[in-house]
């Protein structure tokens, strides 16, 4: 799969009005939270691309002389939606703020290619398609497997128990900068750890099995 990363940042701010009864209204704020969501999207199927073009689009690790008959490509995405609930002191100098962070990650779009030389429903098409579905499942399984580690790291940083205190506006700017500079690259690295599992699918033995399947149909077409 080809990896690129799209990063979306959305910030919302809700400020509580001062209460004339309390000198410090920070205890009115909700606790900071982190919510993780896996992006769910069906893959699309491309049956119009030739195996020669797929070979050019395929991974650089493709062995010389080998033809790429099917391919799974996608764009890894991570989006951060941050709702900040804050209380500003009557003098307007400092605030306490509670970040409510939602992190969505996954692939969009994801495309499965089967070379156009193999008609849909043919034995060869079924073999190639079945192989590519293994890649799709591996990507989906990987997104699920990294969720606990992502949650632990993000909660350790952002779920502090108490609201954050500082000069007015500091929390919003601080979180935006940190998400862009630290957490987006971190999530990207975690997603890309899937490459090892994918390489274990594309073994020489698997290539040979698919190429020799269907009574030599694939070898005849790609010869």
C-alpha cells in the first residue's frame, strides 16, 4: 500500500460565564478526555488498470522481472477535533481550560486494483482478488491492534484529571501546535508499522502460487 497522510485539525472553544458566587469556577469544568475512533470506509475496486501500469505503481520492493497483478493503495488519514471548555477569570488575564480531544485515524480512500487483463469472475481474477483482500484485512487488523497504544499515549498526555491553567488563549495555541508537531507524526509512524505484516503476505512462495494457479492462465496472459 502507498502511504500518505492527511491531517485535519478542528478547534472549538466554549467559555463558561463567571459565577458571582464562586471565586474560582474551574471545578465547574468537565474533566479532560481523549476519544479514539477508527475511520470506517468501504474500499473501491478498480478493474481498468493494466498489469504493466500496476507494476509501475507497485512498491519499490517488487522484484525485477515480476509483474504486479493486483494492488491495494490508500491514504492514511488522522484528524484531531478538539473542543476546549474554558473558564476565564473576571479580570480576563488567566483561564482554566479542559480539552475534549477526539482522534480519528484510518485510510481514505482505499482502492483495490485487479489488472484489467483478467475478466471479473474468472479463476485468475478470483485468485488475485482473494490475495488483495488479505492485504485489506491486514490493514484493518493493524488499525485495531495499535488503538490501545495510541489511547494510552494520548491519555497519558492529555487526560490530566484537572483543567489546564494558564494565560488566556494559551491552551488552544499549545494544543494545536503540539498536535501538528508531535502527535500527527506519531500516529503516522504507528500506522506505517503495518508494512512488515504486509511484506509477510507478498512472499516469493505466494507470488509463485498465484502465478501458477488456474492451469497457467495467469502466466499465459503476462508472458
